[in-house]
C-alpha cells in the first residue's frame, strides 16, 4: 500500500517530486496537466516543512500552470 502525501517524510516527498518531474518531462499534453496538481501539492509540502525546493521544479510547475491556462483558452468558444 502506498503512503499518502500527508504521511510522507521530507525525503519521500523529494523523491516523489523527482519522480513526478521525470514523468512530466517524458509526457505530452493532457497527461502533463493531470500531474500538475500533485506536483504542486508535493512542492508546497516541501516548502512548508522548510525544505529546499529546486528552481527547476518551481519552474516546471509554473510552465504547467501556463499550459493549463493556455489549454482553457484554446478550448474556449469564440
């Protein structure tokens, strides 16, 4: 049984963030956007616990948020 994010240690959260990063980088389109909320939660938990969150992960999260916003506009009827 997998541990929930709330039960993870800082080390497990860091490992999860790296795994999410690898999956997101290897993915395209909707799959990337599906993983963004989980990445955001993990980064927030690391930040709240005082752990260093690498800039590349913060940047990846920002790029995904931009992609999500663009996707909403692409699907908006004119």
